[in-house]
């Protein structure tokens, strides 16, 4: 049996729940749909139940046929509501009776307007948006237009940030300690000014990636996968496999330890009795390639990790996300753009990246100095693959 929405949503109208006895007043239905899409109270949308009176009691005579559902579904495509909201029309059970449920999702592009008017639902009734309401809705739209790493992730809070890192380690890298002491701002204001949170203390993508206690709870692909194969193919035995999870401050240091642990060195003579150790791969090149993958990857729509596959003759570093902005397949070695500009700036401030726009050149120079072949790049619309080979 389907779940009873009276138990799930309650029996009283609220900012996220509206009752209608029938579909006769389509204007009222559309204004409520518009208000749920605007989501002024930040409830991720709302539910409109047809066949329930304003006291929360089911009524008789509601048409719940497929034709009725289709008619309601087509309302959003009538051209009256711009931008068109995301909504699903289904039959549902409420207080033991069959009703129609219209589930409306919050819009990514508010304010949504019905015949040119924005509607909101700050309480259990729907009303026209005031000037201040429209300002709030416009700011929400601007926030969603930002790059992913600069947007607040609404399900997170300051409790998901390792604040000790900012008081002891990270914050002084952004701002000189004497400046922090001089301005005397609370930590929450400092975090917002650095882009770690928004003005309402909600962590941004960059804040969670950089210093989150568990970033993958909000950004599923935000981890590194390291695999060491004994052989030249993925069919060979695996001698080491690690998932490096956590914030980037911690993960980058752990990755560097893993890379150092797998490097082999050979002894070469120079002149006379002098000898020096030469690694199979220059650590600087590996580090630069991994940092590029971490900074430029697609965190927003891909759940795949950044992968480092170490074979007996080469290392392959793969990250999700193709060329971005002005970068193309034919110019990626000369042109720079940033999918995650806030993250790139933070990594540079912390010393993980030395200079912007020089990553590929630094990789090739380090390989050349170590007598390794030049790095090979395979770039398509959805991923980058960097292959670094051992010296011949």
C-alpha cells in the first residue's frame, strides 16, 4: 500500500503544503505552483494536494483519472509560468483516500513568474512577491549562477567544516595573522569573506572540498583513488589500492606520501666517483599532474573520483570533466580557464600550486630533466587522461 501523505506531510497547510478541493480555479493552482517553484522559505519546493479541503479532510468527487493527471501536467507547458517549473503529477493516498499530488521542485532560476507576476509562499497562504521578496529571489538566482565551488551547498552547515584548520593552519595562509587580529571580525565573518561560506554561514563547494570533515557526503566524487598494478595492464595483479578521502588539506599530503612510497630510484654516475639517485618519475611532475586534476575536475555532475593508476611502465592520471570555458582540445596546452576558480585560488594561497597557467609546462620540464618521455594527454568532452612514462 502507498504511504499515506497525511502521515508524511501533515494535515495542516504550511509554506510547503497547500490543499485544494478541486481543479476549478486554475489561476489559484498556477500561483501556488509558481510560489513553490520560487521556494522563498528554502524548503526545496512544495506539495499541492487536490481533493483535500482547507481543514485537511479529503473530499468526494475528485477526478483522479489518467486524463485528469495529464491535464494538470500540461498546465506547466501552457506558457503562463516562466521559467517552467519541474513538477510531477501523481495519484496518492491522503487520510485513506485517493487524491492528486502535484510535487513542485524549487527552481534554479528564480524568480519564476505567472503571467509576469512572481508569487511566494512565506506561510500557509500564497501571495504576490513584494519588492524585498523579489530581491531575495534574484539573489538566489545569482548564487546559482556562480561556479559550483562558489555556491553554498544548502544541506551543509558550519558543523561540516573542520574549523580548527582555519584557526590553526589554513586561515593564516589567506590573511596575515596581524590583519586578522587587527580587524577583530568573528570567525564566521572571516570564513564568508574568504568564500568558505556564504553570508548565511552555509559552506560553499570550495569550503567543503578544502576543509570539510566529510566532503563526499555532499560532493560524492571528491576523493582520490590510487591503484598500483604489477604489469602493464589492468589485468595484472594489484599490489596496492587506496581510496584517499577527506578534505584536500589532508588528502594532498596523504597522496604525496603514497606517491613517494611507490617511487623507485636508480643510481647513476656523473663524473669521476660521483653518483646520484634518479627516480623513475620526478615527484614534481606527478604532484603537478595530480594538482591539475584536483583543481580542474568536474565536481558538480560527476561522481567519479580522480584516479591514479600506476603500472610497471607508466602512470595514468584521469579526472572527470572535459575542457572548460575558453579551453579546447586543440589549445589546452596554451590556454587556461577555471571550472573551479575559488578552489584554484585557495590551493595557490596554501602553496599547493605555485603559478596559474603553467601546470603542463612544469610537468614537461620536470620530465625532460629526468630523462622521461614527454607526458601524453588524451582530452575529450568528459575527461582528461595524462600518461607519464618511465625513462626508456
